[in-house]
C-alpha cells in the first residue's frame, strides 16, 4: 500500500483514452515526486477532493477503519490513500466499495496527516490533497478496494500567456466581489491561502472551484480537466454562478431587514405613544378598561348563584393575566358569552287574546288548529298570571305557512323570535356547543339564540326537525331530548358555557313534513299539531289578500295596472297549482306579474292589463294539469283511491284487467308497490274471492261467478309507475277493483275511497283524512267513502270542506260494496250519507248485469272486463 522508494522504472509516459479523458490532452506520466503503486480507495459522496486542500473525512466501516489505523501506526507520516467520487450519491456510506466501476477513475491522492478515533462511530482522517491520480486497475477487492494508480499531469501551458493571466485576473476580481457579499466565503479563502500558492494558475483554479457550492458533477468535471486554461474557464463560470446567488441572497436579506426594521420602528413608536398618552391622561390601560366594563355588565345581571360564582372567578382570573398570554383571549371570549346571556331577563308577554287573534288572522288565512292552540296558550297565561314555555310541532306538507306563522305567533305573544334550521345537522356541537379546550370553540345554537334575542323567554323555531342527520360527531336528535324536555331544560348544560341555563320559559316550535322520520322519544316530547293543505277557496283568499299584493310590490307594479279575474285565478289554482301549499302558487303569480311588467315596459302601456281565463296561458304557459282526472268515466275494473304523502294528499287509480284464461288463480301486480301494499293486494284478492263465493253481488249467479278468479289471469296496476307507493290504505280500493272486473260492473262515478281491509272483510281506520279529502275535492270527487272509525276525523274538518262532498262510512266490506255498486246506497248505521246528493242518477253505476251466456263463459267475462 505504501511505496518504499522512488518511482518505479516501469512508470513511463503513457497516453490513455478513458471516460472523461481526451486521447491527446489527458496525460499520465511519472511524477518526479514519490508516488505509491497501490492505495486504499476511499469513496467520497458529496463532492470531490481537490489537490492542495486539507479535508476531514469520516470512515465508519469497521474493517476499513482497522486497516487505516494499523497502517498509520506502521508508516506514520508516509500513509497515502486514494480519494475518488462515488458514482451513486445515494449509496450507503457504511458499506465498502468492491469494484472500480462504483467510483470515478480520476481522483485525488490524499496524504493522511492525522487519524482521530471516534467512540463507536469509526475514525476521522485529516487528508491533504497531493495531486490528481488515475486508477489503472484493481489490486484487491475484499474486504475493501485497493487500486493501482498513476499520477495525472497537467497539460503543459505557458504561465505568462495573456489568456491565462486574464482568466486569473477575472477569477480574483470575482472572488473579491463574493468576499464582500459572503462572510463565510472570506473565512474559507483566508484559511486556504495559507496552504497553497494562488500565483499558480492550476492551484488557483482548484482552490476557487473547491470553495463554490456547485453540484458534484460540475466539480468532478473540473477535477478531470487536465488543460489548465479550460480548468480556469470552468472555475470562472462556477464563481460567476456563486456571485449571482450571493447577490440574490443579499437582496433578499436586505428586504427582510428593511421589513423587520419597519415593524420594529412602528412597534417602538406605538409603545412610546401609549406611554405619552398615559402620562397625559389621554388613554387608559386597555386591560383595566376591559375589566371595568365587564364588572359593570356583571353588576347589572340577575345571574343565578352558580353562574355568578363562575363569572366572579373568571373576572379574577383575567385581571391577573397578561394581555399577550394565549389564555387571555380564551378567558375574555368565555366571559363575553357568560355576560351576554340574559340571565333572568324576560320580555313582557302580551296576554290580550283578541289582539293576538287579530295579528294571526291578518297575517295568515286558515290554520285554525294552530291559531286555536296559541290562543289557548295565551288564555292559560291570563288565568295563571304567567306564560310558561311549551314545545309544539307543526306537521304538514310544504308551503302551508308553518315557518312563517312562527313570526306571527312571536308578534302575538310579544316575544323575540329566533329561527334556525336543523335539517341535515349531524354535529351535536351545533346544539350543545364545543368544549372550550378546542380552538375556535363556541356555544351551541340555543345559547346563541338567547344572546341574539336578549331575553330568557324568546320563541325559538327549530325548522325541518324531521330531517335531522346523524354523523360521526354524534346524534343531534338525542341532544335535542334535553332541550325539548320541560323537566330537563330547566338545567340545560351547554358544553362551552358549562353553567346550567334555564330554558323552561322558552317557547319551542318545531316544523316537519313527516312524523315517521322523527325518533320516537323526540316525538313524544312535542305536542303535534297537524297543519293540512289549503282548499281551492283558501288559496283564492290567500292569493287575493297576501300573494298578489306582495308580488306586485316586488315587481314594481301598482294595483291600478293589473286586473286578474276570479275565473282566471280559479283556473290558475286548479290547473297549475294543485299542491296542498301555496309556494308554487306564489311562483306562478310572480311569473304572471313579471310578464305583465315586461308588457307594460316594452309597450309603454298606461292602461290596466287584464288577465282572464281566455288569455291566462299567454302569461303562464300551458296548464300543468289539463284534465282533472285520468278517466272522465271509470270503466269496470278501475276505482279511484286516496293516498297521503309528506307533500299532502293525492288521488290514485287502481286498475285491474283480465289478461287471459288460466287454470289456476293468478294475480300480477305492478306500479312500484312497497311490501305493505303488496300484502294489501294479497288480502284484497282473498277478500274479493270470498265475497264472490258468498254471492255478495246478489245476482243469483254465485255458483258461476265464484270461479272467475280461479279461471282468469288478472293484472292489477297503479299508474305513475315511477313513483314508489306503500301503505295499507288502498285495501278497500283494490278489493273493489277486483270485484268490478269480476262482475264487469263499473263503480259509482266520481267516487273515491280509502281504508284498510282485513282478510275477514273488516274495514280499519287510516290516517291523513283531511289531506285525502282535500285531494279528492281538487280532483272533482263528489262521493267519498271512509272507514267508520275515521268519523271523528271527518267531524273535525271545516264545514266548508264537508259541504263539498257526500261522505259514506263503512265498517265492513259489505258496506263498501253497497256504496260502490248500488244505485241508491242504503242509509244504515254502518254507511250513512251526510249530504242529500246521494241519489243523483247521472253518477250512479250502470244497472246492466252480465247475461247468462257471459256468466257461463269465463273467457267472455274476461274480454268484457278488459
């Protein structure tokens, strides 16, 4: 590893053509100084080592460390190693290299000046670069790489050449510029100048290159360049790049210093100004002023003892905190919320029943149940001398005024009003607040409502309570159980406030479209008030008194500029806006008035624009419901039923036809029926077969007709197949349709029915009677058949609604059959008409019965029914 004598006689001038070496410019020659034949190859990974530069190198491989230490002890100052740049910069430095392909072939011969052992971390070498060397081959590969080397001589050059001197002068000038900008560069240059002669062009290029922060490829290129002039050019290029970086860093540094100095100067002047104002009495301490304000607010509060104790503790705490402390703002925010809650502050309730009735009637038409409940609420307050909180829930279809009447109720009671929607809410913190440990924590909506209202007895409306969500943050419906429970909300605990708040004086009003999506425990805590849809007469009054005046104001029209006839308004309601609410009616009226406004502006009309039944379509387009019913006259096998949805009531037809003869009973059902409705279909089929077998028709042909269902394939369908349908209330309608097709007899015209039927023929009550009755009236129905147990629901309807139709009540299917198929329905206790119209001839079913031939031929019956 270490040479013992002078140059070997075999070391002669040779020319090699290797990677990075030109055949005519890269010369390997015998060095007049001593050169070892073989050296240990030590890889460097970050940047190559240049001749004339002393560099510390750390070795971590145990075997390599042991070998170098042993050789150093044996040869002292005559130890040399080869320093070569590794080709892979990401290679593991702890693993020794075993091939010359892993390192660049030109490196630096290093003279090991000093070896310093590091505890359990290898050794550190101080190596001085002695010149460029070229790997000529591998001497040993294991356990570490030992290579054969030859010295690389610089290409001969003239030191007095003008180009060389010019490069040297420019390099030195550039170095001076960099030294002025980078203090570290100056220190590094001073250290190196004590080691080498900068008057030597080759040494100057190596020194200046080694001081730059260039990438490893550029540095290795300079190391492999044996032409001194080219080496000087590359060194100058790297120095120029270094100068540009230094200037850019200086510019950035200067900008940051200016910015920081401006901020410091402003802060300094601000502090001085504060001190001057304080000395002159022009400004008080911000913290002292805040504490004084909060103490004043606290003295005016009527807070309960528990809340007062917490507020006092927080006031003492904030007085000891520094305004720059992170806890200061948190405590201040908490105190702000505690002091903004209206502890014990109540608004005076208005207990004038007559005035309350006037306010409710002026702003809303109809809604008798809601108005009566509020007036009862006020009447109880008059007798008790105070009004307590209640939890009400207005349930009904959209657009009937559930939300808007909340403001009217608040005005009638003289209370503050706060509304927020809980539809889609999935975070319990929206109700109960966040805990103060979280960043950005704040109280829930209930506390926010009290703060905004400024009283402890506002009216809080929880809109869309049937659309509450549930997420990973908890179940808001469960959180509302405490809020809406009169026995619990006296001590409502918000997570942020963390002090019990009394909500017993708050009037809570919730709104919903359907009750089945509200959890049972939550529904149990509320008093449910059904808000049904409006009749055509109600809509007419609402349009005249409320919708038209409001819409005219929005579009800028005067009452003298428009005239809408009553006939046009009726057509607009019946053929465009059949939904139970008035929201769509409002949109249609706005559309109509916008058309009128455009006509007034474009034609500059000064006369009144009249809207009649004849020209209504020019303003609002073609009717949405051109026909009142699908069938002008229902044939055999078709019966009109009544259904309830969250959007209100609607009419639907049950259609039944005979498809083909069959050897066994067969019934196919279509129309997007749910599981409950499919079961109702099976029950209806059973009831119809039993009724025919029992000679329910009374035509004396029971033995022949009873086999109709057994010998025909039937198809029962509910139109509007894209709409899902479910529920048991179509049982009597399906049974009637089956018997109608079996007997080939149509039912009474303009008859609609609803009710659940059992397999024994009992008719059970159903829900949504008011919505269904209103839907029947919108469709022009004259006769309505209801279960007998729903008589109480009929009696609760307004007289104006009941006068529009004749109603029959049925407790068994025999009663249904008597009404549907008889010319004059019997006036029994089970089926009683409430109107004198029951004998109209034009609406009675046909008296024609199938002939004996048709009765004897099931196939003929099937064709006639179809």
